[in-house]
C-alpha cells in the first residue's frame, strides 16, 4: 500500500485544525477577521520554514471559496505567471495565487505580478523566509500586507507530535510510545514538516518486525543519522555542504568549490543564501589582499537577485572560481575581533578632545575639537596625531597580511607612523 507523506496527510484544511500563529488566526486576530469577512488582501507571509505558510494560504483560499493557484519561484518564470493571470481573469471571483519562496523571483518576475495585483485580478499570497523589505520590490510590497509568522513553540510541537503518533499507529497497526522528545525537537528545529518526516521515518524503521515502538532520544538520533540523505537536505547536510564550499574557497581550490556549489544547486539550495556566504567570505578571508573580491561578490548577489534562476548559477560559478583563485587575508577580520575584545576589556574610554565634535559654542569653550589637525592641510595628506584614547596610545590593532597588496599597505603605514605601531 502506498501512503501519502505524513506531512501531507496531516495538513490542516480549516483554521480550527491549524496549529500556531494565534496572533494572526486566533479568535479575533486580524487575519482571522479578514478570512471571516471574505475580504482578503494580497499579502506576504514571512516566517521560518515549516511554520505553516503554505497551509495558511490554502486555508484562506478554501475558507473564502476561491480557486487556488500555486507557483514555486524555484521553477516558475514570467511565462507561467502570465498564464495563471490569464486564467484568473476569467474567474467570477478573484482566485488566490500562492507563490512559494517569492524572494527567489527576479525583479522582472515580480514586476509581472504588479498589474494583476493592483487590479484585483488575483489575491497574491507570497511566502518567504527572507525579509521582504529587502527581497520584494517596493511597488509590489506596497500593494501587500506583510504578516509575520512565528516559530512554533513547545506546546505547538507537542500537539503536532501527538497527531503524528496517532496517525502512524493507525497506518502501522502498532503501538507507538514517545518517551523522550528532546532529539525530535532538536532535529525539527521548530519545523512541523521536518518533525512529521522524522516521526514517520523512525516509526516505519522501528516497526519492522515489532508491534510496539518506543521512540526516545537515542533511537531518534540513530535512525535519523542512518536516513539523513533521504530525510533532510536542509538540516545537517545543508550546513555540512555549505561548510565544505566555504572551506574550498578559503583553501584556494576552485575544483572543490564548484563541486560543492553544484551539490547545493542540485539540492535546491537558495541561490541568495550561497551568494550571501560568498560576500562574507570575500571580506573575511580575502579582504584587502584583493579588494575587488568583495565588489565582485556583492555584484554577484545583486545579479542573482535580478536575473533569477537558472541563469544565476553561471554568475555563482564565475565568482566562486574567482574567490577560490584570489590571494587570501583575514587581517581585517582579526582586526575587528581584536578591537571588540579591547573594547570589552577597557570599557567606554573617553574620546580625546581633539577628535570630539564641537557643534555648539559651549562645546568649543570646553575645548572640544581643539588641537585637531586637518590631514589635507599637510604634505601627503597626513599629519601625525593620536587617534586612540590615551589609555590605548600606540596599540596596534590591524596587522597587514603577507600578500602583495597588504605588504604595500604595511610599507605605507610604516612610512607614515615610523616606529609608533611597529609596522
């Protein structure tokens, strides 16, 4: 017998069955009132994975008697959007158009939605795990309400777990006892879908040859580790593969970098997540050894955001190869860490008077700004002054890396500061 995945089998169909998000759909809450009145605005549902964004969109459409169209930003483009809008224009009642992961839509793809949303041809419900202020174009965002969905708490997870246990008992004809939940909740990370998947895999595995199943932390960990590849591309493997990718870039191996990039692409990883990590690496691990790395990585993030998928993979590949082949330096990363540690140890040391701002007469009378020397008034645009608090005078925080560009910076600093910072 073929069974539906547990997450699909237990998907709620009414608000009464829906678990969580009481601030939106509880008695008298704003979205519950809108659903009750049938007056549904276009909206963006923003929240972490597995908290019920897709389910809530489905319930809204069902509760208001509207046709429900679904598009995924991973594999839908402008053509698919226009086809749905053309069908929606023929409906007596504006249908709901649900777009999962709307943050993956490029600007042109989002633009294609504007007219239909503005004219009320469709009720748009977009789901995103990313801040819509950054990922959704302003004209579209201004036409939508943004509702923030919260992570599920323990009481929600306990309720879902009981539903899952009873469903699996019915399917397997076995008695299931869940004696410990820590490992289940840790693995799920507050994601209802992952919790259901975990319970289903563990129950089916342990029920082979037994009519009594006991799920505790040890069995949960053992079974999930054995079934990790089938269970979770967004959990441990997600972090292991991005770690391998970053370490390949840091280790100057473009072959490893492109391989792990391909693994993420084939696994459905969010391209903007990959691009963001490359921006961080360009500053943390390359820094001033090659300042162009940060510019290129940032341009890649913008390009992927604008042109969308699948062409964005070419941009990611180009920049991954460039970053892997670049000279490396973590000097700036170490410098800010050292500076923060210094601040934590020394507290709020006073700003030297010459460096203070003096916008009022009283401040000038108190010698704020007195003795400050404007660097551009001097030869070479440099004059030796003290720019640290008195207690930290002469402290070297930034140590240039050993690479051609930072060696030039070291020589320049030594020429200006002499023996003060011992460059």
